[in-house]
C-alpha cells in the first residue's frame, strides 16, 4: 500500500521557537494533504487541508499564522508551528488520499510528537 | 452538528473471545464511515469503510462492521480476538479526506 512518512518523529523545542514538520507521500502524488492534531488519550482533530500550489484551508478555530502550511510539491507538505508554546505540545499527524474519490482511503503518517518546554 | 461517539473508552477481552466496538455518528448527508486502528509508532491503518451497498462490510484482519442507518451506528466486530489486536481503534465519518473521528477505544487483550 501507499506510504506516508513524517519527519521528525519526535521533537523537543524551547518556548518561542519555531518547528517544522514534514509530511511526504513516498510512492504516490497528492495534490491534497491533511493535518490533524491528537491530544493524549483523545481523538484526532482536523486542523487544515494542504493544497499543492495554493493556500491551505484551515478549520474553524485553528490559527493560520500559528500553524503555517506549505505544500511545496506533489509529495511534500510542511507544517510549521511558529513561536511555539507549551500548549502547542501535541501529536501531529498528516494524511494523504490514495485517490480523488470521496471515499478513497486516507494514508496516514506515523505522526510527530512535539514537546515545547 | 457532525460528530462521532465511541461510548467505550477502554475494553478488555480475553484472547479468542469475540469483540464489538461501538460507534454512533451524527452526519447531515449520507455518511462515509471508516474504522481505523492505531498502533504505537505507526500510522493509522484503515480496517474497513462503508459508503453504499451491503450494510455489512468486511475488512482486513478478520474485522467486519455493520451500518445501521436507523440507529446511526457502525459497530466493529471480530469473532475471535488475537493478542496482536491490542491497539487504539477509531471510528470516523466524513468524505474527501476531511474526517471527524470518535474519541477512540483502547483494546486490551488478556492472554
């Protein structure tokens, strides 16, 4: 099956710094990718839709200036957490669709654990 | 409002016993429904999905789920659980990649 990778898998940063997380589709192209956030013992919450060649669309309540998304190519989307604070500590997961249909399978990355100290 | 509820946060079953994980949803349109499994250090893996047709769907690893529109439910079942099934299970509803997930159910398997 299709593979989505994320890098890094784990990152610790100081408060006030920025952190970039990469999401790559390894063996397929994705014009759209999705970023989710998962709090401990809780569900995944959709943050934004990353669109190749255009601006990302953010879900209600997600700060676009805090969470910068860039879809630089058909296989790479990046999420930058700017001026990170401890409350941004979370598990960030990306996904990419295996096709263009509404029920097509989403392939998920293994996630990135961000800890802000 | 669109939502997914998994009433059971944690379930423990003995190896070889049957399993049912509950999922209820609220969705305005015809729902696309999914079950995912999340193991530590690995991405979510799709177990099965429903979008039309036969309401009993078969998935990987011996799992099945039944869509019941009248009950707004999409419960996941497995007749005989294996120790390797211990993981976090998520029910989700949505389309075009935008998924709404339930809170998840942690499955523990006793030897």
